[in-house]
């Protein structure tokens, strides 16, 4: 029995990771709100795949409502997600800013949704008895975990890029014989 549970967890983890990538990719769509629709469709499909792994009947309309309730629990982030989609309508800078923010929010929300459903399914629940209100704290914690990890990675990446640029700049000045 434990092998079956572990196999399900591994398969569920793989599904979540796959859909995180697809969601981040869909967030790059340059047309405002089309990206949100694509991410929502991917999240619903992910839950359908997770339900199949845990042999739980799937109810599309119930999943839509649950996802909306969960995402609503991180309202500032949800507003940022919508704003990152809308900002794409601004030529040039809007596309750039939307491309930076939308994938992170989409990926984090997809991960958190997946983890909430996996926990609920493993506890013997099904889609019809999942209470979004009762799962909001868990959703926020999972969302924040991924968001914090991405922010830390981005910060490290920026620092490394900055350090690399400074080193290249210094090496370039040294090669030319410049002292400053």
C-alpha cells in the first residue's frame, strides 16, 4: 500500500511540475487576458489529471469555482496577475513588464493549486467536498513557498549577473590600460 501511495505522490508531483512549466509558458502570450484564460484552462486540466491519478471523479464546474476561491485568497497577487496581463497592452515596456511578472504568478498559483488538491485527495476527499475557505491558508503557504523561492533565485541571478558585468567591466578597463 505504501508503494502505491508513493507512486501516486511521484506521479502527482510530476504532473504539477509539468503544468507549472506550461502555465509559465502560457503567461508569455502577448495578448492581454488570453494568457489568463490559457493558464486557467491548464490549471483545470492539471486538476483533472490529478483526479485521475487519485481515482477521484472530476467535475469541471466545481473545479473552476474552487480554483477561483483559492486564487482569491491571495488577492494582492491575483490583482498583480491580472495587472501583469493587462499591462501587456502597453506597447514596448508593457510587454516586457508582463513577461517578467506573469509567468512567476502563473507558475506559483499552479503549484499551489496542485498541492492543495493532492493533499485533499490523499486525505480521502473528492472535488465536491473540497472547501476553498478551509484550504486557503494551505494554498497561501504553498503559493508563498514557490513565490519566495523564485524571488530568491531571481535575486541571486541578478547579483551574479551584476557581479559578472562588474568583473567584465574591470577586465575590459584593465586590458585597455584604463585605471578607472
